[in-house]
C-alpha cells in the first residue's frame, strides 16, 4: 500500500474493519454495485458520496443523498469538504475514519533470544570420563575426538531429517493441502412471495436467467395500486454476490415443501424458491407455514440485493411518503438550479436531485399533478448541463491544441467540477486529459 495514497477505514456498518485506498480517479460509495465502494447498507443512497483527490488532498462530496453525509457530526451541504486524518465521515449506518499517513503497523512478534555461542556454553555429551587425560596443549585424546565428531554429525543429520519432513518416517504419508473447490456456476434463480387476503394481493417475484439478466415484478393491488417491473443486466461482481447468497449450505438441506393452515381464514402467505447451480437444482415451497430460519435469512438477503441493484427499495414506503420525499428533493433541486451560476457543480447537483425525485415517484400510481412539470424540469436541466459541458470542453481542447498548459489545466478542472460523478464518462474523459496536462507541466513538455 502506497504511503502517499490516502486511505479510509470503515469503523461501523456492513464493511466494518475493512480499509480502502482512494485512487486518483476517486472512490464513490453507495448501495449500487457500480460504486467502487459498494455497501449493502439500506440507509445509503445508490450513489451516496464521493471521496476524491485534489492536489494530493482528500475531499468528500455528498451526491445529493436521501439521508445526507456528515463530517465530524456536521451535515454536508452542496459544497465539498477537505478531510484530514482522524476525521469521521458518516453516511447511512456506515462510519468511516480517515486514516493517518503513518498509520500504525501491527508490530511483529518479539525476536527469540539469541542462542549462546560456543564460547559461552560448555556441552558435555558424556563421551568420555571427566578424569580422562588430555594430550599436550589441552587437546582431547584422539579417540574421544573421533567419537565426539561422529556424534555431532549424527545429531546434525537427525536435525536435517526433522526439518525436511517434520520428523515423519518415510513410510508415513505427508498431508497435502486440498485446493478449495470453486462454487458451481449460478445458472438460474426464481423466487416468488405472495401475501393475499379477501381484499388485496401483494406479489413479489424475482428471476435471473443464464445471461445474468435479473427481473423483478411487484404487484400491490388494490392497496397502493402498484405494478412495477424492472430488469437489469447484473455485473460480474453482482453475480458473485448473488451466488454467495444462494450458496449457503443450510439452504440446500431444507425440505422441498412446508405446508400449514392459515392463521386467519381466507388468507395466503407463500414463498417459493428455485436455484439452478451447475447440474443441480434446488427447490422449496412454503405455504401458510412458519419460515425456517435458514430460508428467512437467504430470502431477506435476496430481497435486499434486488432492491439495491434495481433501485426499488422505495417500494417499502407508502405512496404518501414517497410523494413527500420527492417534493423535498424537488425543492433541493430548485435551489441548486436557481444558483446554477454560483458554482460549477450546481447544475449537476440539481440534476441529481431531480433524478432522485422522479425515481421516488416511479412506483406511485396515480402520479401527482406536479409529476409532468418535474419531468420537464429534469430534461431542461440535463440539456443545459450537456450544453455547458460541450462549451467548456471546447475551451479546454483549444488550450491543449495551443499547448497553453496552464489554461488547459484550469479549464479541465472546471470541467471536472461541472460533472463530479467519477463514473460519468464525461468526468473520466476530463480527468484523463487533466492528468496528462499536469504530467506535461511537471516534465516541461510541449
């Protein structure tokens, strides 16, 4: 780990105890698997906050998250905050401490005491009598010297044998480590949950095919009158995480069927899960019966995973709450839009707020009267950001073509501030050019 690379230490939350370097391209934290620091924390937004380097210093920016980001207890606004070792950043239920540059190293074990030298230790091998006469000059008798030498060689040979095979005889087999067997490839998943009574039906269905395409369908009628269908192509990391969830050995010990009697007449509560891994198929159904603990654990992890990947966790809120949350974000977006000429990043911040506001209303039916105006404002802000970005990029490219590196550096920094999301291809393009320009300035290249 490079000493000059800033690090963050997760002290609370699902990744507590883990340490991460902040690369030059930045480190985005959130629930989404596309984040460099993906945390399965339901209190986080999909893209919650961004850690980035500016002139070697570490900064954090809140990405217009739903629950906000705090530094040492102070809530971040739209402005970034420079961090120093020891600062504590809290986002959702996750806490992060900024590691010191000279972070403590775990001390190694105390060295064993040095063996005494031959001059300090007298060894009596019992090979001769204490009263045996010596030759002139104090040397041992010839026969005693020969016996002593043979004994020493025997001891040395035994030590070599012990060190080479652990003292085992040639006939005794030596245990060899067994390589870990990779889990069978996850080929397909099908999960359905149904809760119904005489007046309403709630259905949640999830499926994943061999291509890694996951689909979730949610129907809640007539209570919230919601009909949701979301599909996404899972990343390789997401597939690995899903495979880990569905690889719990306890799961495959469950019975194929659990049946019971409904506690209330005319009600239904059922679960069904089918998993295809390699050439094996596991399936179980639970109807009006208590969930086995092993099944409940996997089922909850599966639902949380799908909500994070597809951004459908808002389904847990009532329609009224979602409308309220959307309205609050709309006000935040309006404030940033009104101040779009005050700071370069305000337009991007406004767009992020509008995007989140529209997202909250995705599962609300019927849509509130203000929905149409919100979508129109979202499109207007997106078009304005794109236009300003293209104009700014033209100025930066012109400075680069003229080899005016100082101006190019300034224009590219503005470009990065206009689109702060490190995952945005526009930001990545500007950051790459900025790095090249800075290297040229350091080396005095033209």
